[in-house]
């Protein structure tokens, strides 16, 4: 079947329409391209297809820089220029606010971008041990392992770790039972932490640790966790053994923050300072709330502008770091946002910063926050669909949107980080 791609949608696919007008989603295409496709899956309201060949390529199409592109599930836009990627994401953000939030933002979307390669400071890899060692990521749209020997969106230090893991694995020196390895590097791409996830067992780990630390002197610590077979969630992992340190010092703007291996921290090592400046802004006042505070990236900077800051975080690892990172005028609160908001009606904050996970605030938390009638809310989001859903609740609660930004923390991928500033 031949069709023309109308636009890109959130998730990385292009949208075209068959002769009956049904939407057809196709990966690795660009707006305006004429393509030959094969339908893979038919649903009531849409179909999914695979690209056979390009009949009329877009002028913005380029050769992908990574040999694994199209097979690896990590990247979606390497086939176009970075400028076009930013245009695509801004258009998707604007359209999503309209379609889901029923809110037409006609103003400018301010775009923040930096280097589109080697930007990741944290990378998690799948591992297969045994006679045929392999290291890599999931294949596109599957849970099968794709062998990967280098990753151009990960930092140079992470790529060096990958190289040495392959060398050890191919000579049988990676312990049996390891299923995943996550690498985290500091702001200078110099100091590293490794988290190693493995099946329960009594493997000797000391030789592997010694090999890695000799090959990559920047490794400051390696933590080993056991996981139940077939379960990859880190929530189910139990700490098994630690060699060396469990945290790094990360320079973020003019603050140095302790970040433990399992704590949440922004992934793009080039945009941390700019992200902080965008979120914190130039406001000041008596009190600010930082909800989903992580290790305190925003709270530490809000503390310079507000007399008192409450930083709310529920993750044990992140909260431990948060408590160590904060100055005296910041109170770290170890609880969930949903549990905290009903108790803070008497606080009267001047500003609330929210940076929820992909699921967004949700109806309960958004409604509670709107009921506080805070003068200003800054909402940082990693999913435009849940952002748009939550914004509708704030708009219905008397707020107006003052500013929309797209902060490209995830170049080459479909992921969209955005920031909306709300005021009453």
C-alpha cells in the first residue's frame, strides 16, 4: 500500500491514512514522505504498518549515525536532522495540548537544546552471560536482546565501560547470572558508579570488580543487587554486595549534589544548568514547594530565592540524598505528593514546582494542588499526554498558562520534556 505521511505523533511513528481514511502508523518516516508500506496490525480505529521503501523522501532525511538504528528500541529520529527533530517535538507538544487538554497555546514554545550526541549520563544495559556473552538493549518493539557494542547517545565514559564489558564477557570473565548493568557518570564524565543486577546465587564477584576498576579507573563503586528470575523491576531488587562508593558528587549549576546510584537525576548531562534556570526562574518569596524533589536539584536552587522550601520525595534512595544535599532553609519531607498535599493548606506557598514521573500528577494530586490556590505553579513533564490531561484540571480550577517550553533532554528519541508555567 502507498500513502503520504501527514505528521509525526508522540511515540515516534508517522501518521498517514489509507484510502478509507483510517489512520495508519508507520515508524522511521517523516512528514510529507510518500511511502510503500505493509499493514502489520489492524485495529478498529487505526492500523500499524512497516516501511517497505521510500517513494518520495523528505529533504530533511539523513543517514542515521548509529549502525543499530532501526533495530534498537532506544532511538526513533536518527533519520532526520536535529533541527527537524526539534520542530517535530514542538509540533507534537502543541497538538497534544490542544487534543487532550482542549487548550490552544498560540504563543511561542521556547526550545532548549544542546549537543544531540553523547548526552546521556545514565545508561542501563541488558546482559546475557554464558558461552555466548552479549550486552545491549531491547530490540524495537520486543524484549529480545540486541547486541550493542557502542551507543552514540551515551557519554564517552559509558561507552568505555561497554567496550571493557565486552572484552571481559568474550573471555568468560563476567560472572554468571548477571542480567542488567546500569552505569551513572558525573558532570565531568569522569567518575562512575555501576549497578549490577543478577539472579540469586553465590558467584564470586571480586575478580570482576578488580578487572573493571583496573580497566576503567574512574569507577568509584560497584553495587550488586539480586532480582527474582524473570523480574526486571528495580523495586524488587535487594542489595547483595557493595564494592567502593555508592554515590557521586554532581555539579549542577553552582551547587554540588550527592547522587546515589539508585536515585533519580536528570539524564542529559549538557542541559542540567539550563533546566534549573528554566524551572526556578527569577521569582522569589517566602515559601516554595518542590514536589517529586528527587535529590533536590530544584530545591537547592529555590533555597537561594525563597525563605523556606519544602522538598517532598518518597523514594528512599533519593530522600537520603535529598536530606544530605539541602541547606538549612529546606525541609526534606519523606512522603508522597498525594499524602503531603492534604496537610499543607496552611502553608500558603508562593510557588510550587512539580516534576512528576511519566504518569503525571493525576486527578487527585492535581485537584488538591489547584485547591491550594498557589499564585504560581511550574510543571515539568516528561510526557505531553499526561501533562495536557493535568493542565485541563488546572485551567478549570482558575489557572492560566503563561509560558510553554520544550527542553530536549532526549535527542534522537521520541521523548519530550516540557515545562509549563501557570499563574492565577
